[in-house]
């Protein structure tokens, strides 16, 4: 039985995770951790920090909080040999290093997206990458998202870059010589994939990978219409780790 605490349990994502994960027979939701009292507890207890959980036998922590919480959370999970599954994005190099260090002691999964459809779309984009001379990404999220570009778009762009490198292909070239408004062509990956970030109320998480070639185009689009779309991927990650030292990027390795 997975005995679970959710860090960031009062937030929109934390509440969606609590509702979805508590419905599985092999997951026992023990605590929601947040400085703010959660709207719903779904049978769990409320803790203001993970330090309040020393009297519970937590086996796994799911984290959807903020990047500033990662260092202390990593230390706590490592000290208590608790598996950590986090979808917090916008991490800097030091915060990633903290997660990697925790992964030398316990299981750590860091994923930019837990939607199975999003992960599969990244795989499809990597498959298509060697066959088209140009590719761009449009990622669309709700207006409360704090970082841009999204972690999913960065992961997708890197998958495209890596697939082209393996195929011996050069980086994409942008023929645009002048941007009337600086930044109009968006950000660029190391391999030249342009990424455009949209932030609007009403959206959840959406991404289009657009490939162009002579006389044709290919669009790979994924939509998360509700945060429940991430529940299955988080459950997959929870079941895939058991506290053994490892640092895993993404959930693709858990897919057959």
C-alpha cells in the first residue's frame, strides 16, 4: 500500500491529485501539506509542513507546490527514505541538483507533464523530427502559470533536438531577418525549435508541435481540459518507485 502525502495540497493541482489518487485501492491518502488549509481533505489530515509528518509512515510524497519548496522537501524525503514524485516546474540549476542529490538516497521522479497523452505526443514529435526541415511549438496555459516556456514544451523541444542530432541533421535555421517587435518569433531551443507561450484565463494545459515541409505540414496537438488528466500519470510514477535510490526524468520509462 502506498501511503501518500501531497505537498501543495491546497492548490488547484493538489486538490485534483487528492481527489483522483484517493480513489485508487492501492493508494492511501494520509496528508495534504500546505501553509493554507485545503478546501477538501478527502479523508486525509492537514499538515502545514512535511516536518509535521514525523509520526506517520509516509512512503511517497507527490509535490505540486513551487520551486522554492524543493530544497527542503528534497532533504526531508532523503532523510526519511520517502519516494518523491514532483511536477513542480521552473526549477533552477541548484534546485535540480537538490533533487538529484536526494535521488542518490531515495526514489525521485521529476516530470514536466504527467498526462499520458502529453508524454506520447512528445514521443511522436521525436519520431517526426528527422523528416521535416522546420518545427515550432505553441504551448498554451492558464494565466496563473508562473513560468514560461512550459516544462513540457522545453522537454518536447529537447526531444526534437536530440532526434535530429542522432539522425546527423543540423539545427533548424530561421530565415527571419528582422523582428519588428523583439521576441516576435518566440524563444529558441538549442536546436532552433521556436517556442511560443500563450497565457489566458480559461485554459488548462495545451500544446501544438507544428512541422513544416515541402508541400505539407504535420500538427501534433495535445489538450488537457481538466487537471484530472494528470492523475493516471502520477499514479503510474508512484507505483513505479519503491524508495530505491534513483533519479528519473519524466514518466516515459514507466510506459510500455
